[in-house]
C-alpha cells in the first residue's frame, strides 16, 4: 500500500506491505467555501457579540493586523473585500488612514518579497507596517492579571479602531490560535511574548484546550486591554481552502471558531503506536524547522513509550530562528538541554529547543528534511529518510502498530 504525505509544496511516498497494521489520521473532509469573499461579507454583516461596522461610529484611523506567510490565511482573497466593506460602512474613513500591520511575533520581520507574496495589490493604497518584536515602537496597555505586560505595535495601538485577521489552528500550548492572538502575539513586544509563553509548562496548556488554559486566557485578557475591536477568523481545510469565516468580538469568535476547528482536526485513538509517521502538512507548516516542531506535539501524543517517530519537514527557509539555533548549539545532548532549560528562566526561541528535546529524550525521533545533516545534528536532531527508517523499524518489530498523521501541525488528539 502506498501512502502519500505532504512535504513542502510536493509529496513523499511511503510504501508498506499489506500485513502492516496501519491507522491513518487526517482532517475530516468538509466542503470548502464556494465564495470566501461573500462568506466574509456575511460574517461582517452579522458579527458575534458586537454591532455591524455601519452601526458603529466611523473612526478616523483603522489598523488591521494580519499574519506573515507562516500562516496560510488567503489575504489576497480576503483583504480586498474587507477593505471595500470598511470603506462602504465608513465613507469618511480615508484609505491612507488604514494601516495593514503584518505581525509575525518573534519570526523574522517580513521582507519586501514576502509582502509581495501575501498582500494583494489593492492593499498597497493602505499604509503597510511590518512588525518587529525586537525593534518596533510599542504602546503599553497595562499588565494582565497573570503579570504579562501588554505591549503592542505602536502603529496598531494608535489606531482608533483595531481589527485582526487570522486563522484558527490547533496550538500545542495555546490551545488554538485565533481571536486576539494575531495582535497579542503577532504584534507584541518580545517581552510580552516571553511572559505569555512562559506559562506553557502549565498542566492545562495543551492543544485543543481554551477553557482553563492560562496561556490562552492571558491572550484573551491582553486583547481586551489592548482594545482589539474585531476579529475576522478563518478555518482552513487540509487543502488550505477557507471552510468557515466568522467575525466579531475576539474572545467570542475564538470560542465559536475553535469548536469548528476541533470538528475538522480533533483526533482520537484507542491504543498508542509503536511507529508514528508525521507530516507537518506541507507549506507553510514545514517552511522552517522552528515551525515544523509543532508536528511532534501530535506525533508524541499518540506514541507508545519509546516509540519510533519520523517527522517530515522540508524546511525550505532553513531553521527559521536564530535564538533557537544559538541556544541549542550550546549543548552536547538533548538531556542536558532539557535539564538546563527547566532550571533556568524562560527564554523565547530556547523554548522551541526544549520542546524538540522533550520529544527526543522520550522517543526515538528522526527528521526527514532537506536541511543538511550537519545542521540537523547541530540542533541535536537525527536525520533520517522516511522509507528507510520505517522499513528498519518494521524489520525489528514486524507486528508494530503504525500511525500516519497527514496534517500533524494542525491536528491534535483529544484528551
């Protein structure tokens, strides 16, 4: 039997003989929206928890936070009708007073080539602002009840009306992306992101949980303090097509859209697996090693103690984060890294090294990637090739139970 798995913009094949016990996990099949622009307008006409824009006073200025290219939000499809809708609802608002703030959190700031790839030509009549978590001016909106300083990109914070456009995806310790996160992480200062993400060790900080997850609740509170007026959130199917669009008050949209996301990407299993083959889901989920790590969260969740795992991550843009790479290279092995990180103060970038090492110290993990073997070794990761690795593991244990996860970065196993 041949299994096809996404890898970058293409696919890899895994061939298994008919006697192998295999379970394949993939997102549920739902109809994509026939007309995403029309669905967006419908969502804006009936927002959740707030009046439509035309029933609100026209602002003098508007900021719209959008994600960088690590999130497959179809901005070229959605931004033109969104801007048209805003200008029709508020005729006195001038387009040059609309700022499109491209936020990527601690990702490298979007360059001109990336902006060309993600933004429609019509958006160029607005002011384009690229957020840099380390260097962009920020405005303070106070401190959350959990002690997180709410420091948001100044261009976004100065706007009289504040909007965020993003997608909802399972997140290994935030629960789900979406809601105000595109602002409270995407357009936040490095100090704010670090303070929020330091709560990832909580027992309730796991994929799919937003009810009592301190990381998620902290972001919701930060969004309210920062005055994020409206969220437009998209649920994407496995083919990266919009399957649902909601708009409204960020925390309420978050609650509704996360339930829809769980319907697509929430998984369950009866017994843990001896071998797990996990594809991140192709571009942009495996655009770099830093992003690809998320696939290990799903893989380890269904793996038996000491199981074999192969993660497919092409990593066309390399490692993706210098903080991560500089940190991981300090250590001789993954056990030393886990011990050091667990003892010391929380550090962004370094946390990704910890999450990798937390998996590799508990399971036999190899990475099928286009990254050089020496680069992977420098990240304390073992290179491997999918077919060779699985064949060797099955030769060692012919009765092994095998799981194949087709969209590991977006999927999660329900607790």
